[in-house]
């Protein structure tokens, strides 16, 4: 039987592809001493792909951290050295038995000749069985002399538009260092990121579902990844003129319209002025417009009043607290772990950066290279909280590059190219973070700690023990000069103009805050296998962000002055299913702090917080440990949770019940010193009370029907003017129009 | 420095019952302006009233008012700015001293309620406000008006000078409560911040605190002893003077550093100070704040920004004061040392109230590093004893551990021969005892660098009727580290200053005891005694 593994071999010579007659081809790699008719089998190129393709080294089987029944393989075959040792040396070498290859435990288990929890994975008359058998027969060697190594894989096609129900086979080709390539479709893994839109089977055949949309099909062969982008446009023709005539304020509109056109989606109309005003206020400064601001904006005849509004809001002091508060979720640790004072100063450092509108690259640089006392330089608290190079590597790569490395800490990343060596080499940049002073001593941990550059320090590969030099995840970075903190060249590399991840992850984060969903989702997970919904837009925003000196306010201005930002959330028949391409505005629930501040402003009864000066707003709180049942109910992060904490904007029954029944909220609405009491005791007519409440709570005037409802409430003979005012206020606070940003 | 003794003209009245000596816990206000006369509250325990008020401070007089706990303090127009000490005495004894800050700015006292913005206390002109965070959760809020371009300096003196058990925080905020600036630790645990107004208007300054010893309470701390002095000024504020020492018996000129300093206050002539004077006060009539510089019998130099390639030549011994103004900068100095010569080299800054975390390296002529110093005795400042391995030139490079720099990054480098020496301390600054019962004063001796001389220790300058034993401190044994002076009285005597002095018999060596752990050092705090 001719070695079955050769059937897929292709040879590449001088750029031209010569397809060999598979069954008659000579061995691609001939082992010294072996017969030309008996081609050598490569462990890495032939055997391991079989184990991966048959699921032996999956996370559920022998690939999991502790292995299975004493037999452990590296996850998905990412560590050939380890796997070779596991097969040939561990278990007293009985897994492969060169003296009687057919009796090797590897083959007997896999074929079900002896009981195997994983069932029958190989057929005795199959090609894979023959390949492994041949490998054992020829000495079960680790490497063949001159053996090439895998360089990359490619999938064809890389992009495809399908109609609903249509299918398309994929072809996966592996490329090697010697210029050769092979079709590895049969030994590749496939996964769709939107299987309801586009499914893919084990053979690599993609199948469009019934609903329009997009999906990325991930192809994995050994340690290499490739992606095929599939789109299913909405059926039916939309005249080009529809898109040509759409308003365009800046490049954001151009690129969003282009994407919508490619999918046959049409955008919703623009939101009215009142909605835009409320949206911009809540997004940019985290507070509602006052009735005077609403009236003034609605009456303003200026054509560019929306741009003027955005500029005014960006200059407001609330801007810094609102945006710093978002970053506090990502950075600010538990004070019971690192100490109250360290957190207070860290929070101040974050807020001060936003007050000064510090360029984002400087913000990151200061944080990544922070030194000094945790009592004086708040940024140094990062290194009090995260103490190991591995912890810092995962945090920094995720926050500032959108690269999730956590998997690579224990094994090669299953959906990405990152190996353990990549991970620990990157962690090496933090190997010389030194500390002096008082370390952690929870639950108080009140001491002062000084972060400094240690004279030495290194990171070792957990398996090989090899001391790894600091190395960036991709590209090149300068070496640290003598006595220089390695974090400085790291900061240079992270913030470098040619590092696309750095600018893309921040513009994606800001885009998601303003638009309700990131171009990449999750927002801090930029990878080939999680492509952006609009790649050209992400790239253009990132380029513009760079051009504007990493100015976050300018980035917000660019997005908030686009026409796309101002779209209505009302769907039309051609965008009702769209939840990725921003053909309409996506409504979001107000953040906990914004909601509480809004209620305080509306009721005229401020909230009082411990460890905060009077007159403070929820958006200014320096730790999630400041107790507030309201904030906890509306999803602020658990103070015991380690940052970064991404919030979920989901609405819950508890939140609804809290708004309806919480005694604190009731007390605000019914306070003798509150707004309802003041309105009731004023001589304002009912219609004006209704206007005041609608303007404060919804940022708009009531319509005729709403006015009539309010009149009826006030006209009820069983109520008082005070109670009627409170009832209307309470009712409006308990509506989605108040709780959601539209 | 301590030029006058003001004794209130109140006679000690005989009392049939013995009672505890008076105790002064705090003064309010704790700061008084030059030329002001104020009625201040002396918080404490007083078995009887009126009391005698004793002041160590030039140009300051004080007397008890009729109202218990009230003292009238008069500060002369020409009184030097700085810290004076105020204590009281009655027939039972003496209280420990409390510091009273004398400043160029007028004084003001905090008025509650002032927690909320609407109740913020208006500070109409640059002032030094004395206040108290009287209870947990207390926030004191002040209102100031700034013109566009004006720089407000807010500086809190609480933990360091007043020994308040608080870790204060300062904020500058808009009238609506949006924070514009915040400071936590700047001079030790005390905050200081500057804020330049881009627009004219009113601003809030908030003071709140956490306890000096961190705990797990998510809340502001307060209490009767949470006292502070808050300087709020758009005028000059003195922060440092270069060089950071005065040379004994030589006049010199200081470069004053700080904020908003008028041109005329940037250089200050310093008259010659006697070698016996441990320190000199530095102040300027046109700016707030004051400093105390030690007087040393060696040249005091200002750093000229020497580099390793072109180091600044300095003699031995010497002190050099400098400021790091560029990122990752250091100052290099070159000195000549003989083979085996032992030098104590110190770089001080953090303990003096500045943010610089000093470190230094010593290089030989070839550029090889031969010594390095960072933290010493678990303190941020750096010190070591350097023994020159060969005769020749050496360079010392002084910098900040983190390569930081800035307006307040000043340091004092001292290079002096290692000579055996000893320092004496006592645990109290006031002693009172019954005439019929001898008094024991424990004196702690810190022998350094092999100091093995026998000492004779006694009390001097005692008032008539008091006598002290002469105790010997041997080079080894218990007496090497501590002796107990025995004081006897022939009868009651008035409160008086005295000194605890150590001498080496037959040698010209003399040292005076100071108060152990005195936060006001190098200011020499007088010791007081009385017998009843």
C-alpha cells in the first residue's frame, strides 16, 4: 500500500506548481537509508495533523490541561516536541512499539482494538492508520533530515457572496519552508463565527442560511489560521441612487453607506433634534440636557447646530468624569486588595488624564511605563495590582492592542497565531518591574509601594525553562538600552504609528461607546478570526485618529458629527435585521452612574456617597466599593472583580423592580425639597408642569396625547397637585424612553 | 532663633489639691500673620485658668485671656516668618509645646458649616486658614475668586508640622463640584497643588482626609485632632532655597524657589550664622512660607548642572544643593579623595518634604562604578560610607531613582569625612516635678562610627535652685546608650529653658540633646523645666 499521506503532496518549483501523480510520486522527503519506494513519514507534517483532524488533541480529550487517562497531548498539536515525547517516551514507550508496530497502543486504542473512552477514531484500512503505522515502522523519528516546516495556510476563496441556501466548498492549502505546498482541506478544522448565518461542515463546505448577514469562516490547520469572509446580501434590488443621495458629513458616512450598499441594506432616517440632543448629551458628558438646553437647541436655527453642540459638550467638565469612569472599569482595582490610597490616586490619575485631554498614546505610555510611589503616581498602582509579568502581558495586550493572549499562557492560542513562546517573550517586557516599600496585605493593603526598574529579571518558558528575551508580538521593537526599563521600548512599540492594533482597538472602543456596538465585537478582541463588520471604516477611523494626534475628543467629534451617528433607531424593512452595520442607531441602556445622576438631576435631590465630597455625582465616584444599591442593581462592576471589567448593558427584571419600588427612589420623587414638590407648589399651569417633566426626563416636549394624559391625572378628584406631579414624574422615570439612550 | 520668652503676667496661685500639669492638644488658629493680634483657642486640659503662656519665637508674645482656653497672641510686624512654639504652665507644671505658624499672609479660621458648595467659606484674599476636620466624613470647602491666568497655590500643613493624625487631600473644583485638580501627598502626607485659571471665576477648594494609618473604611476621617493650616494664595509661596544649607560664619546668597515668586524675592542674602547655631530660618516678607536650613561648618554650594563628562568640581567636605529640571537627568560632581579616606556621602530630599527619590553612584577615574546608594535605613533618601580604594578623583552622579524631574525635585548632597560622633536625645521637651521629689531625665546616646569616648552628661542653664547630676556614659555597657540625669530642687522655681549637654572630658567636643523624633528638626527646640 502506497503511503496515503502522499496523495495530497504538491511540489512547487520556481513558482510554478507541478502536480504530481499522487500514487506514483516519490517521497517528498526521503529518509537516509530508506528505500525510495518507502517514503519517510514526518511526525510533524504527517502524524500530528492526523491526531488534530481526528480530535485526539482537542480540549475535551487528550488536549486538555490534565490530559485524559494519563495521556496528555498539547492542545491541537501546537507543541510537537511535547507530543513526540508523550507518544514515544512517556508511559514507558508502550504507546508506539517499533518491534511490532501494529501492537502499538496508539493504534490499538485509536482503532478500538482495546477499550478507548474516545471511541474508534481510525479505521484499520484507512489512510490515516497506514500513515501512522508507517511512521512507527520506519522508526518513529522526531524529524526527517531536511524536513520542511509549515509556514502558512491559505483558504480559497477568501471572500464569497452567497445567496440564501447556496453552498461553497473551501480548499485549504498549506505552504512549507522548502516551497512545497499541499492540500490539507481534509485535515483542517472549520468554524463559523455566525453559524446561524453561514454554517460550515467538517469537510469545509460552507452553507448559507436563510437570513442575510455576514460570517467569518475560520480555518485552522496545525498552528496556522486562515479566514474566508462570507456575506449574504439582502434579496431585492436597491437603486444606486438611494445610496448616492444619502447625506455625507464625513468619511464615516461614506464608508458605512458603502457597506450597507454591499449588503442591500438601507439606513433609517435621521433622528429629530430632540433625540439627537439627548443622545449627544448622554454619550459625551453622561447627563441629560436641562429644559433650557432643550428649548434653546430646538429653537436654534443654525444649520450646524449639531456640530456646535458636540463641540460645546466636549468642552464641558462632565466629559472628563464620564469618559474616565469608563476607563476606571478597565483599570481601577479593588481597594481592599491594593489599598484605598493607591486606588484614590489611580482614579485621580485617570480622571486627570481626561481633564487634560491627554493624547491617548501618552496616556498609554505613562501607564505602561509607570514608576514611583503608588501614593503619588496613581498609574503605578497598575503594577501594585498586577504583579507578575504574565498578568501584565495579558492586561496590556488586551486593553491596548485588543489581543487576547490568555490562552497562549498555557498553550498555543486555538484561534490565533500566538504561541506560548510569543506570550512569555512578550511578558519579558515586564520582567524587570521591581518594587520596594510595603507589598499587598489584604484586606487593607494600605502601605505605600514604589514601582521601579529592577536591575535584573527574566521570564522563562514554562515548559522548556528557556530564558526568553523580551520580544513584541509581531513586527520589531528596539532593544532596551543599558539600564533602560524594557517597558519603554515596549511602549514605543505599542504606540508606534505602524502598529495597527493600537489605534484600531481604541477607535473601536470609542465607536462602540457612541454607536452601541463595536465594529469589532467583543470590542477588545481584534483577530483575524473575528473580523470587523466594516474593515475599511475601522482602518479609516484609526488613520484619522493618528492624524489627529491620538486626540480622543477629536475622535468623538468625528464620530458624533457623522450622519450615521444621528440616525434614528426606528428600523425600516431593509435594515430591521441589521445589528452590525449601523444602518440605524442601536439603543442602549444608560450606564448605572448616568442613570442615577439623571434621577438626582430630575428629582432635584442629590445623592450622597461615602468617601465623596457633598455635591459629587455618581460619575465621579473613585471606587466601586462606595456602597450604592442602585449602582449595583444597574450593573456597575462587582468591586471584588479584577479589572478590566466590561459592563453588559442588559436590562433586568431587578432593575425594573428597583425603579418601581426602591424606597430611595420614592424618597427622591416625594421629597419636600425636591423638584416635584417645587413644581406642585408653583403657580405653573398643568401643561407647563407636563412640559417641564417631559423636557427634564425625555428631553422633548409632550405631544398632544401625552398632555391630555397628564391633564387627566391632575384632574382626578382623588389626587392632589403634589401627588399628581409626583405620579407623572414616577411614571416617566419608569419608561424605556427614560432608561434607554435612543 | 528662639529670641524671646514671653511670660504672661499671671502669678501662679497656690492650690490645695495636686492636679495634672496642663496639656495643650492644639491651637486654633494654628497660624497667625505677621503684625496680627489674634485671640486663639488653646484646646487641651487645664486644671486652672489663667495659665502662663510661654512662647519660643522672636517677635511673638502671648497671654491668657479671661475666658478659659483663650489666649491673645501678638505677632510683631517685623517678626520672622516660621514656626514658633507655644506652651502653657500652671503651678502643676508645663505642657509640651505646640507649633504656631507665623506667616506673611493674614490668618483666617474655618467656619462650619462649609461641607457643601453652597456653604463654602469665602476667602477673599490670600490667607492662611486654620481649620479642623472635626468628624468622620467632614469636608471643608472654601471659595476663592481667580482672574484668568492667575495661579492659585493651595498648601496644607497638617501631618508634618502640626502632627495631625490625618492624611489630607486637596481638591480644586468648579462651583458645580467638578474637580479640576487634586493632590494627596506632596510634602510627606500633606498635599499641595497649584491651579492656573484659564477663565476668571469662582472656584472651590476642598479639604478632606483619610487617617494617617490606612484602614479599610471607605469614608473620610475626622476628629478633634484633625487640625490643619491651609495656605490659599495667588501670591508667592516659598518652597525651597538653594543651596540647601548655610555655611557657618559666612554670609551667602540663596536662590529661592516656589510659586508666583516676585522677581525681588528670587534671591535672598543670608547673613552669617554662628557655628553654634544648628539652623537658620529663611523667609521673605513678600511671600508666604518659610524654611529652615541647617548650618554646617563646610562650604555650601549650588549645583551648576555638571555632567559625567564635565562634572562640577567640589571640595571636601561640602554640601551641594541642586534641582533636577530635565527628564532622566542627574548632576555629576568631582572630588579628590585619598586612598582609604572614608567619606559619608548623603543625598537628601524626600525626608525634607520633596518628591525626589534620590540615588547616587560613585565612579572612579576610569569610569568604573565603585559604589552605589539608594534607600538607607528603609528611608527614601540615600547615604553610604565610601572608602576610596585609591587616591585620585572620583565622580558622584546624583539623580532620581525614577528619572523624574520638576520644580520640586531638589536635593542636598553632603560629602563629609567619617568621624566618630554621638547624638543625644530626650523624650520630652518639657519637664516639671515636685521640689521634694528628684526628677530623672533619661538621655539616649546614639554613638556612631566608632565613637568610643567617655562622656559626661549634665543639664546646664538651670534656674536657680535646681541642680543636676553629671552622669558618665562609658564607651561600652548600658551607659553607652542611655544615662539618667537626676535633677533636684531646693524649692519651687519658675519655668525656664535649659540644656542637656554632653562633653568629652579634656577635649573640645560638646553636643546638646534634642527632642527625639522632632518633626521640626533641624530647628533646635528649647527644653523647658520647672519645679513646683
